[in-house]
């Protein structure tokens, strides 16, 4: 199992989840809507072009975290 990139979850004003993925090489934060991510899709850092792809396990983890946050805030 490969290590997952470091990420955080943000929400826009319509409560849509955005995954903020940190590049392991340069630390730049790259933002992608959670619903637009596909497993093993090439996501390149917008600063240094390093591949920061998330696999299905990482996307599932991000989805679970987003739901936990929504539940915690009653959204």
C-alpha cells in the first residue's frame, strides 16, 4: 500500500467538499472538489508538477472525513 498524500477538507458556501492536497515535494496546497476526484487520476501539483494522485482508499478516506465534519456541524 502506497502512502496517501496529506490532505485537509474545506467546504464552500454550498457545503460542497473540497480536498486540499499538500504536495509532498514542495508543500504547495492543491485544491480539488471531492466529487471530481477519480482513483489514480493524475493530479499534478500546480507549483512543481509533482504527481500527487490519490487512490480509491484515499478518496474514500476523504469522503468519510467530509461526512464526519458535516455531521459534527449539523450540515
